[in-house]
């Protein structure tokens, strides 16, 4: 009969982290001011219209979105 202990593959994951090394993993990192992606699904026509509106006013799409969002919050609070 085969010895089952010899058939086990060794673990390649390594040792688990100590309790002190991951104790602060739920804290929110400080804001860096960097932009992060926001993914939305819109129709190709809306996307084209939005981008052409931004280009026509010499704005980046993210700057236009921020203006629209601030306007919406101010008027629909």
C-alpha cells in the first residue's frame, strides 16, 4: 500500500503573515489627489456627443464630468 504522506505536494504559498504585519490593512490610505478610473457603460452616441462637447470647449472629458457632477449635486442635492 502507498504511503499517502509521500503523495502530498508541498505548499508553495509560504508562511502566513504575522498578526502585526496585516493589522492595519483596513485603514483608508491618505488621498493623493491622483485621478482614478470611473467606468460607465453608455451608448456610443452618448459617448461621442459627450467627447465632442468637451473637445468643442477645450476641456478634457474628466474635467467636463467633474463640472457636470458638481452642477448636479448643487441642483439636486
